[in-house]
C-alpha cells in the first residue's frame, strides 16, 4: 500500500554551491526545516540580489530493505527556481519552475538498508532563461525550497495520477435560494475518473486481473474491472452541491485491487457543481454570481514565500471571512495546495495562472512555459474552487503560436474548465474562452465610469468578459498616508465595484490587490514595497478594505472615513466624510444628540448594496430646538453651515441662494452665521465634540463607533491561533497588532516601536522590535520542534502590555 513520508525536517543548507558538493554531506551547513527561504530579508529597503544565488540543500534518507521492490519517489512541492536533484552524487533530475511541484524517481539508485545522500542544487537567480524571468518583474521571486518535500513509496502496480471529473445530471436551480436551501439540494451526480497507470498496472488491467473500487465518503459507488485506458464513468447517486454559500465536499477513495488485495489507494476531495462563463456573466449552480475578488501574491514579510500550511489557509480565510470576497486570482503563478484546498473548503472561487509577467522569451523559454501549463493543470485540476485557467503570460503581447499551444493543452488536460488570459491592452487576439483584462482606466475623476465598457475592450463581445485587475498602481496608498489620501483610495475601489455591478455583462472583477508586497527597484515607492493592497503586508486592513467587508452579510461592518479631527484637513475643512456599513441604517450622534439616520439610499454608489454613504449633516435639529428657528429657517441655516463645514468658505450657488433668503426673509447678519458655525460645528475651544455612530440591523444596534479626542493608548492584538501543532514541519502564528484609543480607533499616526519577548518553545520570525506603521504592525511566531507552553509579551510605551499564551503540540505524522 502507498506511503507518503514527509521529509521537511533535518535538511542542511548553505548559500553557495561548488562542484562536487553532491558527493558528501556538507560539514558546515545550517540545519533547517522546509518551508525555507535562502535569505531572510528586512521588511523594506533591501536589494533583491540578496536572495539571488546558487545554493545547496542536503538531507540524509534511510531506505529500508522492504522498499527494494517498490517505486520510491521524492516530490518537491516547490523549489525556487531551477533545481537539480542528486542522489549519492548522481544527478537524477532537474526542474525549471519555482511555482509547481516535481517528482524524481529514486528507486533504482537507492542503497537499501543504508543511508543515502539527497542533494539539491538550487539556482534562485533571475537571469535564468525560464518564466517569469527575462525582463523586469513587478514582484520579488524569493529563492528556497519553500513548500513541503515528501517521499512516496508505492507498489509497481499503482496509479501515477488520478483526475476526477464530477458533474451533475441536471442544471441546478439556486436563484434566490438561501444558504440553507442550497445546502438541501440533492441532484444525481456523475463521476468520470481518468487514471495514469504504471506500465505493470496497465498490463495487468489488459489481463483483467485488477479491479477498480471507488467510494464516495463511505459509500461504495463502483466495483468493476480496471480499464487499461484508466478511464471509468460512475453514477454516484444524489449528491449535494459545492457552492460558495455551502461548499459541500466529498471524499473519493479510489482503490486498485489485485487478487483480492488493495495494492494502491488514492484519496481526493471533490465538489459537484456547475460553473459556467456566459456572454453576460458567470453562473454557479444555475444562478448568476458576480465575482468579487482580489489578487493575491504568496509572499510574507522577512521570509518571502516560505510559510507553512496554517499561514496559507489563513490568507484564504482573510479573503472570504474578513474581506468578503467570493473569489481570488493567484497572481501571477500557481500557489500552495494548502491555500487552494482551503478555498475548496470555505467556498472561495479561484482563477489561477501559470508563471509570467509581461515578458515572452525565446524558444526554450516558450517550451518551458508550455510545460508550466501542463504542470499547473495536472496538479490542480481536482480542486472544486478553480473555475478558470490562465493560459497567457500576464500582460504579455499577442503570441498566437504560443497561446494556441497553451489553450489546446489546457483543453486536452481538463475539458471541464474554460481558459482565460490576462491582458493590459484592448482588442487583442482572443484564443481563450474568457477575455480577461486589467482595466486601469479609472483615474479618480468622479465624472467618468469606473471601468471601460465591454465592447470597447474585448475583441469578441459574444464571449465572456472579466476584469482581472484594477486600481493598484493608479493610486498607491500606505497605511500611514493622511486621511484624505486613504479616503480617495477607498472611493476608487468603491467606484470600480459599483461600475462592475452595474455593467450587467461583466463576470466580475479582481482588485489589485489583497495586500502590499515587496517588489523590485523598478516598481513601488523606492523602499522595495508596492503599496497597492487594501491591507498592509501583515494583513492589517487599510480604510479601503471596509468597502469589500461591507459587501458581505455574515458579520456587521461599520467604518467612518475620518477621525473627525478637523486639523487633519487643509484649512480645517473636513471635506467629504463617508460611512461604510452593511447595516440597514446608521444613526449619527454628536454629544449624544441624534443628528441624522443614514441608509444606503443616501449613497451615490447606486449599484452596490452597501456603498459608501456621505455625511451631509453635522447639526441635525439642534438649532431648531435651541435657537427657536422654524423649519424653513433651520434648513437654510443648516445648508450654509454644512456646506462650509464640508467644502470650506466657497460661495457656491447653494450657499449663496440660502444666504440671500436668510438675509431677505429672516434678517440674519453674517456675524450670526459665524457664531452659529462656531457653536454647532466648530471644534476649537469649548467642550469636546463626541461623535457616535450606531449601525442598526433588524431594529437593533449591531455595531458602534465613537470618535472623540483620544485620552489613552492601548494595544489591540489579533492572533491567528494560540494552539500550534507541529506536524511534518513547524507551525506559525500570526499576531496582527494595532495601537488604539479608548474607543478602539486605530492611532493612525503612531509610529512607535513594539517590543516582542518570547518564553517557551517559540521563536520570532524577523526582528524582536517592530515599528508601528499607520498604528499597525505584525509579528510571526514559529514553533521550534518541542511541545509545551509559551508566552509572548508585546510592549508599547504608554500602553499596558499584552500577554499571549500558546499551547504547542507535536502531532503525529507519517
């Protein structure tokens, strides 16, 4: 029976390679675990050359004598970027992509019953003649063996690959149904299985000596002679749907039975769903679903790509549960199987693509690109969440010869999914099924549309159309930018989301991007960071994140785009301030006096269910009560004062008309208006103004924000998990840190150090002192191989320290 044995631990690493190193175990190597990065980097301001090297990894493996007649292989889930694999000094294979897995057969070269030396020569230089290299790349391409490594031991009669194609015997009808109702639907399922068999298995299948047995969860659905082609078709009986609202998965166990004995077994999780791109949009299980996603890089501060399973899964959860996304694009390469598996598990749709960024190289380069497409599809095609294959180099020019090959190959390897290809130009050749386009047309002008019309972009309006990127470099925004800048960033995201929703013939959109990321000298803000995210590099939300959060209904969202401090604005003119919420309404109070209750009908973003709502009243009925004004006079005075509060001392037609009526009909003098402004709006002197915003859902207050002059600072922490489990490798916890006032508002301009101290079996990834940026920071904590309890103390001057307690377990693994 097949065994899978992880060998993530006990590697030796050196950042250089010399000929002959593969013949003996290095004497001065650093002992490491994978995922591993060849160079730990600073947070910013570092040169990308520090991870570009030819390095060496070695590990001793013992092959028991009982493996002698088996197939023994080693699989690297990712090694960036060109790997040569040696066993006992003999080169057995190489791989020229840092983003897909590869397997090397060790069987004939192992010395059984003894120790064997496995060596990897790893080239992480960006001068390699392979995708994505050849010209500039707008992201760092960190080196290292950064995903799991494992041995597979299997019988000579076995499966090399299993591709499961689940389908439904009829189109589901889920339009207008609730999550619970979707979960109750049962439809007859069909399962096509395509297996690649070993030569011996194929030979025995021709002799009809092998039975194929399959189980759906614990129910046997097939027991029949194995076809030599490895292809079978099975009716499964009624199955529930995999859906973004209710992602039900089934465990398919595929067994080869020889002479009554199970000789090989494959276990794969699948989902039954209908996912179709049509001219007017994307349809999931029979209903139109607007894709609302973000682009995600797989990088992290300090360690680049090298993070274990828990952090990969966390990013998927952040996308769906925090940002309210229903889709993600894995820009610009295939990403961790753990990340995609979590997308399967929680119901997050995936658009994935093979590695590349604008540049197309020569013939050797193109050949490798086609290999990359093959590896991407064969390695990821059993994932229910994947709905689209990207088979063009991101933002490349037309190259019909290459893209005819990639499209043809994709359709051969997976006839169940459409192809797309990301462009940055309009009217390009369309060989794919879906025209995907990076629409950076919106420049902040409120008078122009948020996106271009489909017919202006695509070369075939009868085909589906998808916006694959927007915003991003058009308006880089840091978490520590001033309020007006962050508000503009927020509104730009809302504008595009609103335009996509209103278009009617766009399948959806993917914002650029989920979080900030390190990049090359040619891009970013000069400090090697692209500040393009709606979150910072630690996954702390910027203001723009609230626009995405507000589009989901699982939890209440309430945000206000201002601290309500007038000194943050030029000439103390507030400008437009917005409420962002998914509640039914928001009640705004000043010093506990109700000013106004806002609903989404007050938003200018009419296509969004929950668009930003402008605050247009800072007075309410206060003057009417205290000054004795009648209704008409009260409204005219409010018009003048609110206009001045929001837009400054500009004599607009609106103000002029109201002022003239006040002078003519109510004999009011300019000084009276000035006095009223200071009394009801001005924040200088006198008692402090306290603003409260209550979000109301189903008649109940579900969220509250209070804005007042801060009096004390506190630390707020959000830890991914305080229970860590060492399995095949180390585990990591992420602690997101923010400094807040007594009302929980982030202290956006606090750039103070936070000291992190650890006791117990944990260590800090990166520096022990992190500096708040925009009042926020983060720290990653890594297990050390031992079980026990650990404590982490976070200290900020002027605030009470936070103490986190962790329980670390060493879990059993094969």
